[in-house]
C-alpha cells in the first residue's frame, strides 16, 4: 500500500542549518520515552554534516507549515553492506512514509555496491515498547542489545600501573599513529554485530568532522614495538552529563588476557576524574563475542540504559 502524506505537509532534504529543528524534534521524542533528551545540538550538526551522507538522497524533513514533524535518514559506511536508519516522528503516517523512502534507498545502495541484499538496522530504546512492536510489524527482528555503561567519579580515580612491556602513546599528532589505531580498530572489531570496516580515509574524515573529538583523545598501546590496542574517546557526553565517553576500545586477539583493556579503562577513568568529569560512559554489545561486558562490570561500571538494534534484510532494487 502506497502511503501519501497530507497536502498540508512539505518534504525537503535536511542541511546543517536545520540542526536546531532536528534537535527539538529528537529531544521531545526521547524525553517522552526515557525522560531526558539524550541528544545535543552538536550531535545534530555532526549527523547532518557526516562525510559520505548525501542529504539529497538519504535524508528527509517533513514539515507542516513551519513545524518540523518528521526526520528520516539512512547512512552506510565502508562497503554499505550494513546501513543505519533513523526515523523520528510522533505521526504514524509520517513514520511509514519515511520508512518507505528508506527501504527504497537501501535497495538502491545494495545494487550500487554489488550486494544481493543489505542489512538495515534501527535502534530503539528498550523502554519504547510501542516502537519495538512497530519495527516487528514492519519485518524487523531484534539483532542485539546494547547497554550504556557508566562509572561515577567522586573527584578522583586511581592512576593504574602500566602493564609490563607496554608503551602508552597518548594522542595521535601524526598519520603513522592514526593509521596504527585505525588498523587495530578494524582488526579487533572484525565480525562484531553491525561493524563495517572503513578505509583509513573514510574513518579519518569522519573523525575530522566529529565536533566532540580531537586527535589528542586517541591512545594506543605498543608491545614489543607493535601497536596492539587502541582507545578512542570524545566529549560527546560532556555537555549534557559532564561525562567522558569511550567511543571505541579495541585489543588485538593475540594479546587479549593481559589486562590491556582494563588498563585502558582505568586510565581513562583517572583522566576523566582529573578533568572534573562526574563519570565515564561507553556502550557495549551484550552479545559481543569477546568478554567485553564482563570486563566493564569488573572495573566498576554499571548499565544505566538499554537499547536494542532491530534488523531487516533489504534486497537489491
């Protein structure tokens, strides 16, 4: 069945100047579900200017008069075998209309990148039972569950001892360190749910665009002259929660079990506490093939929010 929007609605592509309107829409939706915005103006600006995102074909704003009533987007990375969708609206008709646009674009991506089908992922707060039911009705299945983990700081945190034989490289002022961190990221996350390896240039451009990140927040560990672990942090949660954020933490499989992940976590806790942050946050896939959740729990982190990723296969157009 073809969904048609009311004649009073208008549709156009988004642009960075729409960030405030998107923030207002997303904040209202999230607050109704979980009690707080969980989104900032910088988040909106970054999302609308993400390298590789073409708003003319991959984004939609639906308005009634001057009021924004719906926002939708579909974004791919790397080989575009996995795509992320976002739909924010309180209007079921607009929601379905946006989904139809996204499904059509996903099918085009599949054909353009030589895939017989692609995986389309949507994130829903576990508290949002209505949205999860709608996703199921649209043919999505729950793929995995993510926990937002947090540890609180009371003004200080113990500085951990560097593991024997390890050299800590803080910051990435040159290309060599950045490339080494990128290589560890791709190798350590290979095969994990929803992770698509990206070329160095694509990964680098995304970080350059991310307003909450600078290269001083990339740390790598060397063992016997080889970079074997990386940690990428950002200020993503500073504005709204005064917390540091560990975006990615990866350790090569051959050196796991030596305490490198725990060191990187405790090291960041100490840095965040010294900077006056009230806590440190990260996200973890509870179905991660590595024992990541157990590691985070063992260093004192706790789950404060649960999100589910729902997945649907879309065949090539």
